[in-house]
C-alpha cells in the first residue's frame, strides 16, 4: 500500500509500527521490532 504513496515497503512498515505503538519508539526499538537494518530506520 505504501507504494501508492511513493514509499518503499520498509518505510511503510516503519510508519505503520509508529502508528500502532501506544508510546513513542526510538530507532533501536524499531530495528528490533521489524528486523531491518539501522540504516533503513534513520531517515
């Protein structure tokens, strides 16, 4: 679905994770939750 808005899949997953999280997440928490490279989370 993110591709419809010009986002790649990983960015879509990051935004979704942040949206559903009840509290703010730091980059390391996103990396652990999604299993993506730290460089992909630093935007």
